[in-house]
């Protein structure tokens, strides 16, 4: 059974940084692409970023490009979403996804 367990997140001031983690069990991240989404109450979940199975290719939604970055630690079977220069509009619940499996969600709140 594939399980994705997220950690990180929290409250940060505008301009600050956070790192979200997504650790997989029952699955190896080298087998499939990993994506991150975010969702604000009352709105649809939106795609944020993706990393290829090998970890060499990444892509980002325009509003986070240059501020967010993805990386993989194959030894820990974990994908990281580094978020810099956070803004209030980045406030959302963030989810990692691979295939049909989803993490439990992590709240990120950007506020002064």
C-alpha cells in the first residue's frame, strides 16, 4: 500500500521560508513523478509543482516559479518542496501526490 506522509508547514511572515516534506512508504519515488498541489477553502485544488521520477526535471506554476523548488532524497524516499519569499497568497493546504495517492495535507499560513 502506498502511503505519503507530509510534514513541515506552519505559520510564517511574508518573505519567509518553509520546507514541506513528503515521505513515501510502499513506493519508491523513482517510479513515478511527484506533484504538489494546494487548496484554499472554497476553491479548487491547484497544481503547484512537479518533479520527474529521476528528479532531474522540475516544473512550476508561474506564480511560484523562482520562489519554490523541488528536490528528492532517494535514500530517504522523500520529496521536499522548498518555499522561499512566501506571500499571503501562498496561504493554503498543500498536498503531495503520486499516481492515485495523496498526502494528508499540510497547512501553510503566511501572515504578519
